[in-house]
C-alpha cells in the first residue's frame, strides 16, 4: 500500500438548498501524511470528505488524487476508502468475512480473499480474532476491524469521519496510538476529521483548522497551537485568555495595545497598523502569578484552584472588568496568593491578532 497526495483546487460545495457548506478552498495533503481537519460541528468537515470520496460533487474547483482529476468518478472508482463513526460491520459475518467483504467485487478466489483478510487482521493486531463475530469484540477491536476492511481494497487515501467519537474516553485515547501506528505501518494517506482538538494534536502530521466553511489555518500541531493565525484558531485549539483592544503603537515585532485591563505589549506577527481593533491571546501556561518585573500585569482575584495532580489551574477574575482568567502552573506546593493579586506575562508569550469571531467553546478537551 502507498499513499497519494490529495489536492483541492478552488473546491466549493453548495448544497441544492442553496447553502454553501464549503467556500472555495485550496489545500494540498502530502502522500503518506496523517492530515486532520479540525473544526466545530457544522463547519463543513464531512462535506469536504464527501467531496473527496465522490459522494458529493464540488460546485466549483477540482480534486486531484495523485495528480489525477477525480471529476466524474464514482466513489468506488476512486482510490479512497471511507470510515464513519457508525462502522456498519455485518453482525452475522465473522470478523474475517467482514474484512474480506470489500474484495468480493474483485476477481479473487475466496481463498485469496480470506488470505488477504488474514494479512490485514495481522496488521491491525487482530490475527487471532478472525473467527469471532463483531459483537464478541470490544469497541476498539471493532474499530480496527473497520480499518482492516477499509484497507482491504488497498486505497491510497483513507478518509476517517470522526471514527472515535462513539468510544469512551480511555479507549479513544488508546485508539489514537493504534490509528497512528497503523497509518505509519501502511504509509496510506489518512484524512482524519474531528472536532476534538486533542485528537488532532496528538495524531496528526498537520492540521487544518476549519470554521464556517473555510479553512483558516494549516500547520503542524505546534504551529497551530503556538502560532495561531486567526482569533478562531487561537480560541478553538487549546485554552486561551483573550483581551480585546486597540493597537496604539508598533515596536519591531511587538505592538502596544490598549485594553480594558490596561496597556499590554505582545507579539504581532501580522504587522497590524496603529488604531486597528485587535485581540490579545495569552495561554494559561504563560500567565504567571509571580509577576516580578513583568511589563504586562493584570490585577485580579483568585477565585478557585483546581488540583490536577502535577498541575494546578487557577481561576482568577480581573478586578477592572470582572473578566475570568485562567492560569496553569506546576504544583510545587508553594503558597497561593490570597485576595487581590496580580498576574502577568512576557510580551513574547502573547499574541496580538486581528479581531474576529472566536470559538464558542474550545475544541473538546478530551484529555
Ligand atoms: N445535504 C445537505 N443539504 C443542505 N445542507 C447540508 C447538507 N449536508 C450538510 N449540510 C449543511 O452543511 C453544513 C456543513 O455540514 P457538515 O459538512 O456535515 O459539517 P461537519 O461535518 O463539520 O459537522 C451544515 O450547516 C449542514 O447543516
Ligand atoms: Mg461531520
């Protein structure tokens, strides 16, 4: 098996009721990449996957797989296979027969089909489970059967639509490692759709952050988390404190900003002009209660402390505006501030981005 690249060239999808679920999108997914599309429910993720697999026709643009234009090709004529949340395994067939099922349309003897199924079951670490019925397996094992079945037709691109969302948390976390391992072993290109940011961050080579029918950013997990390009990406991926304000001056890569909590200095990668409406984003792990000589300081009251073992989450409230703030810190046992205190952050640890829509709730925090 081998992965192909997938290129979306100006692809948009407008459904027959006139609703545009995907606005013109350019995207290149590399051969053998584990690529995730991350975004809230309804943002158009499944629509993109349907377009790639051929169940939906793009209203404009082209989809190329391995350089080959897929226009007019039926789903079963494409080098793709699709796995849904609902795995749709056949309950009365054995696991081995389920995996071999996809091969029936091929000119292969039954013996060859079952041999191939055995090979795939070995790949997903179910070599000794072939004779069981799906109902006799655990949720994670059934998931792996579905993957083996999808891989049986030797797709060069495997499309996975929130395949773990029906599983409980422990299993979901375990399956992340499994899926990543299977992807590495086969070298098949995986396009993985999820609304769960920790799934995307843990498994992917690269992530596309999607909102309201548009891809707002493509990058590695580190890039998307540490260098978000939009207010939406900053608020959907990971937790963040957001302060709206206006840019008052520029100093190199830094800007000075007026906010309701005072003047702040932070990084501004997008070269915004003085007078621009902006938002400052600072992650909880960059907010410090030991403010020393930090230039950015906010007066606040500690309202609650959540113990998470090695870490603490401090829930604070800014004195000036009542805005809630979150800070993460290592649990060293050091005494925490009582009453009014100040929190602060380094200019380099905060990011100023153009004002824009923010995520209503962050991407699900499954960890
Ligand atoms: N067949 C359809 N006709 C009209 N609108 C649709 C259809 N399928 C999906 N939509 C709408 O398109 C948007 C994107 O849907 P979808 O791609 O399923 O989002 P996601 O997978 O990100 O949750 C949603 O607003 C949804 O209601
Ligand atoms: Mg969906």
